[in-house]
C-alpha cells in the first residue's frame, strides 16, 4: 500500500494522512473513491467525495487560499495550483473537431488561471477559440397562505372588509417573497372580549291601611324580576283622622317604602377578524460562475524528423503491424505523396483494442490509440456499441513494453479508472475494467 497526494478536482488538496492507493484503487479513510484523475503522479479527487469520506464539512478561506477540515488541521487541505473542468464535451465536424470544457470556479480562484495553452489529442491540435461566462440562477416558486388578524368595532362583514387590504407584500424568513391576495371566503369575525359593569336598581311600594306607623309592619325584602331588593327608606302618610276631645288623631297610615339593590351586566369590548392571503412566493438562488472554454481542433502536421522517428518505432514492432509493406513505403519516402500516405497511416495507427461483454462473452467494439502525451483511453467513443459497462483492454506488445510501469486513465461516462501497465516481453497486455 502506498500513500499519495490527492488534489481535489474542484481545486483543493488533501494530504497523504487521509488517503492512500492500494491495488490501483484510491481510498480515503478506508473507503474507495469513485471518481479520480491521475496526472504526473498526483491523484485528483472531487471535493464532495472527500467531505463525504471524512464525514466533515470543509471551510474555505479565500484570503489565505486555504481550506480547512472543521477548521482544525491547518495542513490537511490546501488549494491546488491547477483548475480542472467539471465537464468536457467533444464535437466532431466535417472540417475538424471542437472540445468544450466547462469550469466551475471556487471562491478565490481566478478565471485568468483557466488553461489556455495549445494541446494535442488523438491526432488533432487544439487552440483556444473563446471563453464565455455564465452566472447560474434558479427560481423556486411555492404557494403560500398567510393568516392575519385585525381589530374591528363590529362583526358586520362590510365593516370588517374596510379594515382588510385587498393584497399584501410578503417576505418569508428564508428569503421567499411575493404578492398575496385576500381570500374573502376565509374571513371570520369573533368577539374579542367582554367587560362586566355594576348598576343600582330601586323599587317603590306603598302599604296602606296600617293601624300605626310601625316599620315592623313593612316587609324588609322584596323580589323584582328574580332579583332581591332590600328595604332602604320608609315615608309615612296619614290616610284618615278623627277628632277626640278637640284633638285630631290619625287612625290609618300608608307606608311608602323604597327598596334598593345592585346588579351586574357584561358588554362586548370589541371584535377580532382573521383572514387568509393566498399567492405564489419565489426565491432566486445564484450559484457559482461557470466559464466555458471552446477549443478548435485541426489535424496535426507531422514533420520529416517525426516521420523518421515513428518509422523506427514501427519497424521495431513489425509483428504488431502485419500487412504493412515497409519496402514499398520506404521507396516512396522521397516524394511528397509518399510522405502524405505515411503521415496518414501513422496518424491513424491504433495500438489498443477494446472488447465489451455481451451476454457474458467479450466482443471487439473498436480500437483506439494510446500516446505518450495523452495516457488516456476514452471508452465513451464506443458507447453506442456497448450493452454493459464491462470492458477488456488489449495493448499491443510494443506499446505495452514501451509504456511499462506507466499509469493509464480509462474513462467511461463520468468515471475514470487508473491502471499501471505491467507488460511481459513480446506479449500483448490485457486487463479488464468494469463501471
């Protein structure tokens, strides 16, 4: 097992303390990393997988160009010098090819650091044509119901509607906003509260034909409408007088009695009305800026020196190039047409055969070329002929010997598999890979 540096595809590096490589698989904390890219002895892995494998959040300090795991390990993660594309597309036209690379920059990364240099791939030379910028925005819409209440002096619907606006502007705590309209059918009015007040009531009654002005002859309490009133005052009136020995004497009295009592009553203090406002609210989210680089490809031109070097390489591997008549080719090297024919053969020489599993049996789906300058086998070009993502790769003997102990990347879909070539003398090299 060997430990390696790992640089995140999104732009961050994690030290060998967390990652290692064993049996051509990359591990972080003992878990296999699904997506990796190997370049110059460095393994590049996605930030999202590192955070998942370490079970932590990664914070980024743009001022120092450093990221931290839980802000504790200052050496755990640092910014990579290279910016990698998040998406690569290859388009073939009648007159050439175009490669489109999409970059999603992190805070602190500069678009001027996007690679712009000329590169070669599969016999084509690619030059930067244009770079465009796009700011990602998304609009999320939700239906919302907001209930509000208002105080009113009456529960009459007309009085209530005077206190309610036909529409309101609403903004939620999480940033959604919009205009909501009153739903009249939802208006409900109710008593807000009651208050109790006391009052005094009185009743006057007369009691005639009393023999004398004796208060004991007058009832002390009476009942009026279910309420008990108590005697408060008595006024006496003479109803009849007689003259005895020249003195006027009263022999009949009327008592005028006043009764009093207290009572209480409750009254409404006010009314409260509730109503629903309904409508759509929306939130606009802005993501990181993305940059798209367009590279135009043209057929690479082969010089005489390169032709001679490639002829020497082909002659050393005659067994792998059955059917080529070297004598005939050499005889026409002195003329321009011969050079053009040879250049065409060399540019289109394919040294890798690709087989795919069909019903448990591997069948050839095509051939491709593996170059020193681009140690990548792209299986996506055979996707239309593949039924299951299981492949067998066969590298011809000379190429396998020439690239012994070199790491080759095998790409299919969004996944990349790294393999170290271990060749045997004068034998084709074969290995299997599944996605």
